[in-house]
C-alpha cells in the first residue's frame, strides 16, 4: 500500500478493492446475448458462463447483486463514519477512490442501454458520415451488427452536440475495436467522476476546510455514484463535473469564465439550467443544492424516476457535509433507486409485478432514512458527532 496510509485506510482500500472486483465480475453477467466482446476463445468461455448466471439463473444473479449492494452500502457508512471521526485521512480516501476507479472502469456497462447509443451516435458521425439528428439506427439494418444488442433504435439521437463531440475522441482512439471503444468512453466518463470529486474537495477546502475530505467521500463513495458513473456510466456525471468546475472557477473570482463553463454544462444535458439562480446567490452551496432538488422534482413530475437522475443531486449534498441529515436521506434515496434494478434482474422483464416491486424497493429505504433523521437517537448512533 502507499506510504503514509493509516492501518484503517489500508484495510478499507483492500476491502473496497475486493468489493469493486466483485462488481466488475458481476457486470459481465449482463452482457447482451447477441454481443461478442472478443473472439478470444477463453474469453468467450468465461463470458458464456457469466451470461448463464445473468440470464438463465436469475435468482442467483439477483442475490449476488443484492449482496454486492449490501457490501457497498455498509462500506460507505463505515468509511464516512471513520472520516467524520478523523480515523481516515485524505490520502486514505484518495487511495480508495483510485482503487475503485481502476477496477470498475473496465467493467461492462451492465445497467446502461444509453451507453451503446452514445457509441453509436459517434459511429453515425465518423463511420457513416450521417447526421444523427436526421437518421435513426434502424436505417442501417442489414449492415450494422450493433443493432442486435442496442435499444432505442427507432429514434434519432437525443443527445446534445456538445456531448456528441465529447464522445468522438474515445471512439476514434478505439482503433476499430468495440471493446477498446467501450473502455475508452468509460475512461473519459471516469475522468469526469474524478474531477467532480476533486472539485468538491477544492471548493470545501476554502469554505469548510475541516469537512473537505468528508465531502469528497460522501460523493465519491456513494454506491449509486459508483454504479451509475463508473460501472454503467451516464453523461450526467460529465454535466455535473462542468457544474462543479463552474462553482470552483467562480470561487476563484473568475465570474465570466464560470458562466461559460456552466453554459457548457447546460449544453451537455440541460438539467443544470436550474443552477443559474445560484449565480445570483454567489454560488452559496445550500442554495445550489436547493436549485438541483427543484430540477430533480420538476423532472419527476414529467416522467418515471431513473436511478441516475440522483447523480444531479449527490454532488451538492456532498458540498454541505456538515448537515448529517442530508447525507442520511441521500443514502436512503441512493439505495432505493439502485434496488429498482433487482426486480428486473429477477424476472427479466418490466411486466407486473416488477413495477410494484420497484416502487416498494424505492420507498422503503427512503422511509427508513427519514425515520433515522426524525429519530435523534437512531441518527446519533449511526452518525455520531465528533
């Protein structure tokens, strides 16, 4: 282990590495049956064995998934508590973050159908030389092998030009290999995750230095963030990286540049348009959180909740790490949203009773979190003040 780490830090990094490795292996149980990631025979043998668990032994697959979630949330609670009590330091935390990133960046995007649409949009531009806003993937039937495992093939791209430009670079440097293109894009998105964590730390170093490491941990080790930004990455984390970057730049007195970076964030996926009022409040951290919560709720009134939407909120919860109740509620929401995957993993479809089970899985952890917040004795036991 790296010199200067505490004993607790070394143990935490080791256990987190094992948990990340389990998540890495499990992700490949979800490889689409129509997708061959490599022609290497030993890889195909391993892939088929993992796919058997994911598609033909669904009860076992669901149990494994739930056990991994349990481990990740227990580790999250333990490490956040150790950082609150100063038993883990900044170096310990960043070693843990690095270990998680290195392991999971090569995982399969198990729960993200959108990820392959990101890649296909780049392919539409670079290989087919077509406008992704005027053609749909199905128009390439008969010549495009990716259609066998892609979803949303009947629609033109829903992504902004800024995001499409961002995806072109990892596609180009895939050198024609699907696996390299997949990992390259995951690496680019992982860089946004790391930048967001770093940016949160830098903002807090100036405004709440004693809780800077805690804020980074609240964001970076959240199991939903790990799952939706490293394992099954969505472009939401790139949008949030730019938003956090704009806050950091504003904090350093470069207001015009901050507006520009925020505009790039909005151009990435629009949702951070709700942060504009935060400029007029001089980027006060609690107000920025309120702005994104308003955006989150506004979207939920228009469509079903998707787990990665919470990525919009967690960075701003991390920017107010001294408010323990927010961390508890955010953790409950994160668990509830990740549990929404379990019924689908078990049944393999979205028919009844899957929607009902998803609703129960979502609201029970949220209710438990609210109970902890509203019951001071329970809250103090789980998150004691130093």
